[in-house]
């Protein structure tokens, strides 16, 4: 199954067998097979907690994933559909991981650095162990043999000067916003004082007119 044909788009045909509807933070929905869902410990636990059965698919709202957008979930579920039924690696930090990136995974991860970062975060949050392993291995391969300056460029890490400039700009923007807010408040207060003064003057004129009328009578 290629990344282009994996049945995960909201409008695509549902995978064969039982499936679930999952929605990203931007509302994009996916139909994901039950077998593919098993790659994610987080989704498995969520489905169990919600007592959500495949029979509920058309009756209930899609299961929401609030902190992962549709573009990232698309990559995640393409990976899960391709690897459904495969064994999930055990957590054993005492055994060194010799991670080999399969051809499908390598092609799937031909994405920009920001997308790769989002994919790693999603794999970690959804607890998809093997996807997390291969995506982190991809980053390690990118960093291998690179100088600090090359790594800075590859991963778009700002220099100290850029950090200082950004911090200065943020501080100036904050000070400007505070000044504008203070000026606006002062202007509003001045308008209120002026209105009160005008009202008092008008009241005094009215009082004089009333007194004059009374004296004339």
C-alpha cells in the first residue's frame, strides 16, 4: 500500500473490516482500521475508556485528537495502516536499539523538518513505538557527521544574535502595546472628565435659568 493510496482520508473508502473515525485538531476526519489502531497504545486506551465500539462509528462523533492536526494524522495513519498486524516492540532500554528504516517509512518521511518534528511529537503522544523509533532514527541520520553550524542550518536553529534580536523585538512590541493601552486609557479618562465638566456647566446654566425665571415671576 503506498502513501498515496492508504485509506485514511475522510472522503476515502473505509478500510476493510471494522474501523474507527478519528478527528484531528482542525476537524479533519479519518477512517482507520481496528488493526491499524492497535499500533497506538494511546488510541487503544482512549477507545476502551470511551467504551467506543466499531458499531458506534456512524452513531457517535469522531474520536477527537485535540493536539494533532489533520496533516500530521494523515502521515501517522498511513504508517499505521501499512504496518497493521505487525508486532509492537517491547520497552526495554537495556537492549540497544538497532533501528533500520524500511523503504516505506523512508519514503513517508520525505517531508520538511517541521513536519518531521510534528510526526515525532504525534508518535510520542499516541505512543506508537516503532514510528517513534524510525522517525528519531531519521533525525539521527540527518545529524550524523554534521558540524554544529550545519546542524543549525538543517534544523533551523536560530543563532544567539537571532535569539537576542527576536527577544528585543518582542520586548519592544510589548512595551509599545503597553504604551498604546495607557494612552488609550488616559484618552478615555480625559473624554470622561471633559464630558463631566460640560455636564456640570450645563447644569449650572440650567440652574441659573430656573432661578432667573423664579425671580421674574
